[in-house]
């Protein structure tokens, strides 16, 4: 906390181009330079560079209520607080199924047609925006929305200042998005052990029930405990979350989620 306070003092008068949260000012030399806190971050960066980042995989589906809760209560706060010590991989597919039809894939999603739409929009955003500092706020905004995915994408692009919305939607409505979502399906199907519910997490490529339970209880603490370098001071988060079981398609029957099958062109 004292370190963050020192950064805040140093930040006074810094460039308005620095629009990153304080927890990320020392996440890279480029950001520390942009925020004019290079001297304050030098030792921090040296220590951080000596330790590997924690790899956190998050397998989810766009309309799963428990995945939405995990974004709000776990992964969002963890990224904002300690994003500089973790690599996050988002895989929006979840309990969906795919089948080949001609030269494209047809996806069937647990929470209906609109979930398939949301999955592929978020997949295209990851692919086209590339930088997690850009696409993570956009996807987090979509996951917090209660509107349909296309409207949520439009609203969230404005809110997070995304200028590539047209390209994202073109990708989502076309063959590129179809192939990209197939890649998400392959990543999900390759999980060992195979996923049984979402949200499903991996820590440095490993999934166990212990890891899952600790991530759901306090993701900040789990990442901090796993990281081998100098640990951030902030290691608190909210608790409860649950899961969408792979076997249960209860929510697909809710009218607001629409039909189950969606063909991505």
C-alpha cells in the first residue's frame, strides 16, 4: 500500500495519456514511462522480471450467470489489482457443442442462440484487439450487461473507447469468427481433465478441485500465493460464486435466452 501511495504522489503532474489503474503502472517499462513513474518502478520491475507470471485460464460461456458473477467478483478485481503478475487466457465457449456442416461449424450453446452470438463476439474481440489491456475491459463490460450481446457490444465499445467495433462485428458474423470459435472449442475440448461445468479455471495449466475452489473463494489470494516474486499488497476479494453444470441445460429454457442453436456464418 505504501508503494502505491508513493506512486500516486509521483503521478501528480503526469501525462494525461496514462489511463491505467495504479496497480498496473509498474507492470511494464512502457507503462511506467508513460505514467512518469520510471524511477519509482525500477526496483519493482527488476524484482518482477525475475519471477514468471502466473498463468490463469478462464473457460466460460457468455450468458452463464455464474461466469458473469466470476467476472464481476473475481477475475475483474484480480486483474485490476494484480494484473501485472498474471497472464489471463479467456476462452469463451464453455458447455457449447459444435458440428461440421460443409465448410463451417454450427454451434449449439447451453443458454441459447444469443449465447453463441456473445461467445463469438468476445472471441473476435480477443483476436482483433490483441492487447488484454484493451479487450479485457470491453469483455468485462459485456459480461456485466443484461442486454443482448450485439447491443452490449455497441454500448461497451463506446464505454471502453473501442474503435474497432465494426471489424469485430464483421468477424463475428462471418467465416473468420466461425473458425476462431472453432479454435476456442478445440482449446476447451483439449482440457485435461475434461471440464464438467463453467466457470472452469486452470492455474499454470493445471485444474484441480482445490484450485477451482480457491479461485472461487478468493482469486486474489490464489494468484498472490502462487506468484514467486515480490507479492502485491492487495490480496482481498469478495466471496461467493457457483457454476453452470455441464449436464444441466435448465437456463436454456428461459425465454430471454432464445433458441439453443446458432449458425455462425
